[in-house]
């Protein structure tokens, strides 16, 4: 029985290729070819022996071609190769998870930017947090070819345990249908904060995913919540948006995938977005009605910084709170666009101070300058203030400075 997993060849870095041949006798034979042999060769072999012992493999030929992969990548590739060689193997070889890598999340946390990373490309994982997106999405769906879904699933499981994503919210986009359920079994026990559900068209779809997550949480004794972000990508999904948005109390946000949506309605996607204005408005209204965050689709032209900024400002004006990213260079533009401007902060401060002064004086009517201010405007100003405080644009002691 023979199994292979991973990548090799020119252009491959921070990854490895594993080939294992299971035998009936002869013991364990390792053949390791590594670019870091001089420094880490012994440690690589120690890891391989430990993993083979865990899986109770006593006789095999294991070939490993390494281009500087970290332990979590090597162990994932070897585990996948073993399970391809012998599908009866069900155990998981889990590396130690440092306590500092365990990150809690909140349903209403800031989600301006979320960076998509292909789930089978470990070279993108290691430095993703340095670009400071609000969230990092390890993608098991469109970014992974069908024949590599099993390999990416194990790799992402290990990354959730072994990569320091710092303050970024840890998200995983699962596959559709039964494959998505398998994805949940691999990632939910390992500190994923948000599960993105692709191509949602009914509330039942969301509830099925949520039910499986709760089953896993109960079985594994997981106390921290796992939030959901349904992705609407079709005309039917838009028509069902309000039902989808309110289908589970664990939904934190609703978003849209415009490449699939425009294909579904037979339109060409443009940077101006006129063809998707109705659909995006539906997402905003459905999300707000359900008291969750509306998040806009990605901007696909990574070289058009001005176009991205204009798209972000339009999204913000429509009521969206964030946008997807497909390249790190988009993150700073998105974060800045969806953060309150200094003008917005100053206006919010005036409204809040006037409101609090009126409250102290027992007044029910609040005015700022020549304009009357009603409760919804005060609520929005308080949200702006809280946002600015949380991202460091406003000192939390600002009232004493005024």
C-alpha cells in the first residue's frame, strides 16, 4: 500500500512531499532529502519516528522531500500520505498547541478585513498576521482542488494549533455538503472562531452546519462558541437572505460572493458594481434586521488601489462593515476605509457630549449646532466612539480632555 501527499519541485517553499510504502516486514526505513538537513535533519527524523510510532507503523519505507517545512506541515503531509495508503487509519497526530495560540472571539467584534489563504499552501500561513487583517480565512473550498481536499483539511487543522495568527480572528471556509461536514470534524475541535458557509440558499443549510458544530462541541467539551458567516452567492440565496440571516443565533455576519452571484444572474461583474447593487442592498438589510454584521465581497483587482478604496467607501456608505481580501496589499486600504475618519469621530464626540449633557439636565431633546439629534443618531455616534476607542483612534479618557 502506497500513499503520497504534499508538494515538491521548483517554486515550492515551506512545504514538503511525503511518500510512504507500507510493508509487512523490514522495519522502518527513512529517506529524507531536506534543504535544511544540516540544521534540522535530526529533528525531522525524530518527528517522523514519533509520528510513525503514534500510528503504530512498524514496517514502511518513508521518503520525505523537504523545502523548509515546519513541523506542523511535515506531520500533516505524512499523516495524509498514511491515510491515503491505508484509509482505515482514523487517528489524528496532534502537535502541542501553545496556550498563547488559543484565541477567543466575540460575536460583535470588528471585522473590517478578512484575508483569504489557500488551504493547501502553508507558505502563506506563517506571515499572514503581520499584515494585520481583522480575520484570516483558511480556505478549504474554491482555493483547493478536489483531489487535495483531504490534505488541506489536515494541514489547516495543524495550522490552527501551531501557527501564531496573533490577534486575527481564525476563520475557515468549509466545503459544501458532506465534505463540509468532514471539514467541521477536523477544524471545530482546534480553536476555529468562525466557520464560513459557502453558497447558502436556505436557512436549513445553516442549521445543519450549526447542529453539527454543536454536536462536536458537546462531544469534545468545547466551551468557546463557534460563530457562523453564511455566504450568499446566488439569486435564490438573495431572495432567502432574511431567513438565512436569522436562521441561527450563532451567526455573526452575513456576506456575499459576487463572482458566483453575477454568474448566476448572467451578468458581468464590474468594479462599479451596478449589476450587484440590489443584491448587496439585500445583504445589508437582511443582516441589520437580524442584528448581525453585513460584510461585502472581495475586490478582485489587486493592482487597482484607487478602485479598491472607492469600492470600500461605497460599501461603507451602503451600510457594510467590512470587505474580503485576496491579497495582503488590500488590507491597509480596507482597514482605513472602514474605520471612522477623524471628522466622523469629532462629530460623534459632539453628539455624545451633547446627549450626556441633556441627560444630566433632565432634557429629552438634544441639539448639536442647529440640528436636532434623535436616539438613532446618538446610538450611531456611540458606536463610532466605541469603534474608534477599540482600534486606538480615540483615547478612552477623551471625555476628560473635552
